[in-house]
C-alpha cells in the first residue's frame, strides 16, 4: 500500500548510477503495473524487481502515485520526436497524440495506474506542474515561442486526451474509438493553429 500522510518531496537523480536506478525502478513499475494494476502492486515487489532497497525506492518515489505519475511522464518523453517544423502542425500533433494513446492503451492496467496517479499528484496543493505532455505538443507543432493562447490550447488538449484515456481504461471505449476520439478532439481544439498557418 502507498504510505499514508503527507509525503516529502521525491529525491532527484543527479549521478549516472542514480539515473540507472531510476530507470530500473520505472521498468519494474511498468512490468508489475501492467500485470497487477495500481491497487494490487506492492512497492516492496517493485523494489525487489528493480534490484534496489525499499528505502531507495521511497527516497525517489514516496508513494505509488508519485511512481506511476513519473512512469507516465517518462513514457511521454520517450516517444520518438519528429523534429523540425511540420508542414501541418495540427496533423503532426494528432499523429503524436494518437500514437501516444495507442501505446498507453496497449497495457490498460498500467495506463489506468498512470492516469489515476497523475490526477492524484496534481490534486496536491504543493505539486509542481509537469509540462512533459504540453512541451511535446508544442515541439511536435514546431512552435518554439508559444503565446499564452498556445499554452492554453495545449493544456486543453492534454486535459481532453487524459479524459478520453480514463474512459477507455474504465472499459467505456475500445482502443480504436479512443484513439479516433483523441485525434478528432485534437483537430477541433487546435483549429486556431490551422487558421494561423493558412494565412
């Protein structure tokens, strides 16, 4: 079970050895989360699978929610980058988000653990904002100097995507429909970018 109470801030990996431990922990969390889901997976089992002491695991991830929120952000960051400025920024973002949704939903129990956890962490009053998804959306669109409106649009797209994925992991949508909904929502929400690029 996740520890109860207000957890301290997670530790930061600053050396290659620490970064290797983090990578091993995230791999173990992904493997076990995909099999057991958030409720049944145990931090002690993750530590054993990763080959680290339980205290080391808690140093970096005070709760399971911290761990699986980090796993989601790492999954987004690890997706291939297209690079450069696309001819059609909205299509580029739709492709990226569609691929991300399909990749996450390939392991529904793990995806649910990630989504529940990211929401739990974001509900904490002192939780820092993780901008991994929004930064990737801007990068895929080739927007190097985003405006306040660009930031707002990427935030709305992220919120919508995670809502669709939450429905899918709850069994309300199959993967094909969820991916199609993500792409469609992306096109609707990012219509202002289409208008800007067509001027």
